[in-house]
């Protein structure tokens, strides 16, 4: 199968693994961003459940939607939703609502599933899509996710799905993106927000990564690590108009380490 062969090239099953509370991976076509996702996914110890948080590209459905029942189908098979956790997240939050419509034409969650299935065929997921909102709302949603995980005593990885700078030169994108990543590694949401706004960083990853960092901090994360950064130019050879991709792991302990777009 072509997809499985692609995943075999992108994933390193022999990579040294470590505990991760959360991570950021891109969601473009595999030929553009798959190397970043593969390198990042290869580094983590897998859990039974992944909460996958992405931004809305379609504008459909509820603004903060959790798909709480059913399965997702990919060429590698079906992926079950962890309905218990999904419904708990909705129950403890003033923001999240059960909604399927927001996921129908949205790729932010879907593109991650084959990577997860390749490494853990029986993985379960909780798909979440976010619209634009104030940063305080994203932070509270992250805390709500952490509360649900704690109350159910679930072993979970929280995955932020999103790309970095869109449609700038490779040099400009990298400079802006690594500035944002620096704040992520410090788990500093205020500084990330300041840089995102003042530097006009066109990263669609912003909502999901803020929510993920907020949740990860509640669950004991103390630092982030940049696993890999590159841009679409590394695949196309066009460095004048690129999309940036970052792979970041959020973890506990003192481990701080200094389609083309989705």
C-alpha cells in the first residue's frame, strides 16, 4: 500500500522514545510536512488515546466542537473515538459542545490518523476543532481538557495540529516561526501570544497550540523541545513563498532544548 510505504519512510521506529504530555505537528500534505510529523511522532511513547486539536478551515459546525461518538475511516482501517473522554470534556467545559458537522470537511484531525495507526493500530482519539477566540478562552479550554483527563485518570497524549507561517520567504518564515517556537518551549502562552500578534505570524497552529500548552501545564509539563523545523521549500525548491512546519514535544522534567499548507 502506497500510504503505508510513505509512512515507513517518514517514521523511525528505532528512534529513542520519551514520555510526552503534548505535541505540535503540522497538517499539510505528507510530501511537504510529513518529515516533521514523522520525526516528532517517532520520538514519543504512545498512549492509548490521543486528543487531536486543530483549527477550523471549513467554518462548519459549532465553534468549539468535540466529536464524541463514532469512528473515523482511513486506508489503514477504522479509528474509534474515546466517547467517555470526549463526553467528559464537554461536560466539564462551558465552551466545548458535541458536534460532528465541524469535522466533515476538515483535514486537521484526519491527516494525523495514519501516523497514529501506523504505530498503534488500536489507538483511540478525541477530535476537537477550534474557531477564533480570545486567548483566555483557549487557555480555559486547555484546563478543561486537563480536568477531564485527571478525573477519568486517562493516559493521554494531546496533539496540536497546525502549520506555522504561510506564504512568506523561507528566511522570513523561519525567523518568525522560531521566535514563536522559543515561547512554546518555555510554555509561555503570554509571550507566544505577544509575538504572534505583534510580529503578525500567520500560523494556523496558534489556537491548538495554546490550548495544548495550557492543558499540558496542568498535567505537569515543564518544558518543550523542538524536534524538527522545515518549510515547504525543502520539498518544492521554491524558497520565495513557503509554509513553515514545526514539530514540538511538551514534557515534564527539566528537558528544555534550545497539501503544502493546512
